[in-house]
C-alpha cells in the first residue's frame, strides 16, 4: 500500500471537516421552523451546499461557529441562493461573501430593528 503524504492527509482532513460542517449546517436549516425546507428543490439543496462550502472556506472557523443556521428563514435561504447563483462553480467574490455573511448573521436586519 503506498504511503500517504502529510499534505494529502491534510487535504483529506480539510475536506472531511468541511463536509461535516456543511452537513451540520444543512441539518440545522432543514429543522428550522421558518426555513420552509420542503419548498426547495433538489437543485436548490445542491446549490445551497455549494454556497455553504464556499462560505466555510472563506470565513474563520470561529465565525462559522457563531452562525445560527437554525434561525434562517425561507427568505434568507432564497437570498443566499440568489446571491450565490451568479456564478455557480466559481469562487464567490468578496462583496458577495460579505452580503451572504450579512444574511446568515442577520446583520442586514439589525438596522431595521433599532
């Protein structure tokens, strides 16, 4: 059996951690009372997974842990899909990542409640 390099092990570990984080986030969203999960298609689900993966790669782990995925609404999810739909399969631009962060962290609504 060929030996696996440390670099390859690191890549595999990173991929596994990413997949676990995405799966946990999806499960929280799916169980969220206001998410309207049943209204989304399989294509939406796949795209949301891709978007969450890009966000996971782009933010600090501490920030990811602070996201309250269980509070996302159907409108929040649609907004994420709209923002992430501009260039599927490509890296998400920084401005779009910031807009997605605002949706997930509910920062976009903070000014409206004050």
